[in-house]
């Protein structure tokens, strides 16, 4: 590219709204759509945009993400012409410097960004599902001479209070911005007019608001000045201050599929969208790059059936089992006569086998005759035989008590900032989420034989 562009990916979020899925890992490291990590999407987008430098800021439980990224070879960052630079919280004197918000993360990384001498800094969230190249957005930023360009996507009414939303004029300039608004009159003032929807080519009647994707484009020398404003967050602090001082804010409207998967229900719904007849992103044409494990292809017994399901390498579906509308990660083993519907099984954390035994230690295994519906099982989770899991088994309170009676602890945040617990429920749908197991014991499955919950 003619101008030197550096990408800065914010991948250190604690992701507490995903509860047990982010108990031991950062949100971008969570598995999605079978064998991917959430981070793979933004990293592939950066590589496909021809941007040669990707800075990745980590913080909460960074080890699994750092190990996955490595030197960046997955995405063609070879360390010579293209490079990945990991930015961890660092020590300044005797004090550990941590990142307290999105703007604070960039502010405290400014000296390390400066060593790359960028003209334009592309700031990206590391926890969204979408595919795009950023070149068109960057070119719009350069041509408009914007002080900030906010990448936006059209969202339905029920998502507005979860996101930052913008109102634009005919030139694309942002005339109003609100971060996670809740007042009905304020929200209504941001609704896209029929004329603006026609101008933007939006035909879906359910999509009526422009929301920030959490991706920003700045000229680096101007951003250094903006980071002097008080506050730790772009959405709550820096962007309102830029707007208040009458700088030039523009929106780039991305009209493709984009999902924020910060809530359990959003994460679940996103996975389910990809098991439908026509997934929202063609993953054959839009190849998301990820770490490939050396495993055999999935195997399905001749008398079993699989419908609308994503399978990954090493999966086995045995005699007379039925799997429907589900997503299976690496090395998921479904035993005989099981029924799964709307399940997300993240699979194995690594490739290892018991010595002198056939059964795998690191895998997800569903015991014979089990029935699972609306369940998310994190890595290495074993269930016993005849297990029946689903919202049909009672209220969330009743099901919580059943799990506590077998010794499992509900997810909770402790006063010292740490988290604890092995399971949680999505409060509206009753989706059960079981956390990652580090050393699964086939003789003591976390969900024992005959459990109904």
C-alpha cells in the first residue's frame, strides 16, 4: 500500500459475559464454528488486506492465544516482510502496567506502536465474526481526510442497546454518536430513514441502525493527540470528545455479515447460523486461516445420521446416533444411540492418547444413549451414559440445583477479580455451558451416568 498502515488488534478482553467459556482464556481464543478460534477471522482479514504489520495486544489469560498465534506463520507473517508483534502488559519500574479499556490499551502501547512508524493506524477488535478486506475503508479514510473513521454495520432494533450507534449525513459524516443507549427517544433518533436505507442499499426491513464494529482508522499523529483526552475507552470517552471538539468523524458502512459474539446467546446463535442450509459466510470461498491439526477426517457410522452440522477432523459418530443442527470441534466422539440437537462441542484441546489404551484422554466424549439439546461443552468434556440434558428438564433454578448436587460449582466472579465455577446457564434460553476440563477422566465423567438436567 502507498501509505504505511499498521494494524493494532485488541485481543486482551476478559470476556466475562461469556462466563465459563472465558474462565481460562481470553475471548478471542474461544473456539467457534468447529476448528477455528474467534481471533482467526480478524487475523485473516488483516493478511488478506496486504497489511504487513499486525500488533496484537493481549492481557487476560493470553497463553492459549499466544500459543495459537506463534510467529504468525498461519497467516503468512514470516517475520521478514510481514510480522506479528505480541504486546503483553509490561513492567514499568516496579509496577505492572495493565490495560483498563480500549483507548487505554492503545495509549499505554503508544511507544511500541511508534517504533513501527505508521502513517495510519487500523485499530481492530479481536472478537468478532466477519470476513472483509480493510483497503476500501482505509482509502475512504484517506480521501475524506477524516480524523477518525468508524467501521459500521447495520443491525436490528434489539441489538442497539448493546453497541455504539451512529447517525450520518448524506456524505457519510457522523453527526451523532451514542454508546449503548437505552432511552427509547434517543434510540429512535438514530433510526435510519427510508431514504438513507435506500442510499445504503439496505433492503432488510429488520435492519434499521448503524452500529460501530469496534474498528477504527486514525492518522497516527492525530491519534497521539486524541489519546491525551481523559478516559479509558474509545466508545465512552475518546470518540465523544473528538465529536465535541468538532473534528471530522466519518462512518464506513460494511454491508456484509458481522457478529459480535460477546454474549452466550450471541455466540450460540452465530454458530447455529452456520449450520443452516446457506451459511452467512461461504467458508470455502472465504478461507479463514487457522492452525490445522494432523488428524483423520470425521467418520460417521453407516446407520447414523447427521443433518445441518459442522464436523471437524477426528470426529467419530457411532452406531445409530443422530446429530442435528450442531457444531463439533476436533476429536468429538459420539457413542452409540445418542441424540444431539443444537449443540456446540468444542472438542479436544490437543492430540494425545492414553498409553496402551484406545480411548482418548483429550477429547469430548458423549456416552452411549445420551440426549443433549441446547448445550455448549467446552474442551475435553466427558459425559456418562444415558445422560439427558436440555431445557425440557426444568427451570434454570431446578437444573442448577441438580448440577450442584453432583458437585459442580456455578460460575461466579470473586471479590479479588478472579473467577470460579464449572457451569453457567444463558438466562433466557436455558442453554447450559460446561467449562473446559484439563484432564478428563473417562471413569469419572463430569456429567455422570443417568444424569437428567
